[in-house]
C-alpha cells in the first residue's frame, strides 16, 4: 500500500548534449597613450612648487611657535617682578 510503484521499463536518463560555447571575442588593443615632454615638465614643476609651499608653511609655523614661547616666557618674567 505504501510501497512506491516502479515503472516496468525504466527510461534512461536524457543524454546530455554538449553545447557549443561561444568564443570569447578578441579584445581590442588598448589605445596608446603618449605622454609628451611638456606634460612631464609640468608635473615636475608643479611638484616642486607644491613642495616649496609646504616647506614655507612648515617653517612659518615653527617660527610662530618659537616666537610664542619667547613672548610667553618674557611676559611670565614681567609678571613675577
């Protein structure tokens, strides 16, 4: 009653037919990018200018800090008198 019923002649599983895989389309070569001498010079000059500005800001910050310490010590000496 609860037993499964099997077919009299089992059918074979369907045969897998291989599918043709589409070939990968050929890649187009990347465009050649030529960097001119002017571009290289512009980048180098820009880097030098930015580095000089950064150094100037750093030197200015250090000199302001030293001046603040000197003024603070002078004002402290004046208040002690």
